[in-house]
C-alpha cells in the first residue's frame, strides 16, 4: 500500500524544527519538474546582466545629469504628473487594504510598493517645494509619508518572514536576506 511508512500526525508533531525543515526539503517538488533548468539559468543570466549593465550605465548618466540639469526648470504637464503619481499611490494603498482584508499573500507586493511610493512622494514633495511651501512638505514627510512608508515596508517584510518561518523554510534566527531564492 502507498501509505505504508507515512508519518502520522503524532510523529510529525514530535519532530524538531530542524527535522521538519529537512523533511520539507526532501518532499518539495524538484525545481527541474517546475521549469527547465537551462531556461531558468538563461533567464537568470539575462536578468542579472540587465541589472548589472543598467546599474553601471547609471554612473555616467548621474554624472551627466548633475552637471547639465538646470537649477530651475518650468515643468510641462505638472498637474498630470502629480495627479498621476498620487493615483498610482492611492491605487496601491487601496490594493494593500483589500489584500489585507482578504488575507492574501499578494499583500506583500502592494504594501512594499505603497511604502516605496510614499517615500518617493516625500522626496519629490521636499525637492520641488517652493520657498513658502517647504514647511508643509517637511511636516507631511516627517509626520506622515516617511513613517507610513517605513511602516508598510516593515510590515511586508514581517509578513514574508512569518510566512517563511511558518513554512519551515526560514530558521527563526536567520535573516530574511540570507534565505536563498531556491536551491
């Protein structure tokens, strides 16, 4: 019979965390059955190459911008730029609330993105504020946008950490950044 030798619930309950992690690792579906390893390696090399190449290309671009951008500039489509950005921010914040209410893992992406967008909003508010509006930008950045952004990013990281720990993929003492993407 196929179920001979299967662990009972009582036996599983007696396993140590390390033994459970080992069991899960042994039982997980091999990655080669999910995606062709050669295709996965090719995709990984292409993506890493793009990120490294773009990161290196940013160095001279940043130098060029720092030397050539004017100190003052009349922006075209100013209202559409800010309203569009705030619509994007509001959309991700609503998505965070909806996914949180529905208790869905995709909440992580929405919350992390909302946090990053809030910090970007604070930065752009501060950098583009006129002399009479700087104090409002500082108050909203320090009092609302940055703390809320950090709260949302930390929340997303905590949920990911709890999920990985609960699935026995992460030792509670291990930092999340040490968890490998896949074996």
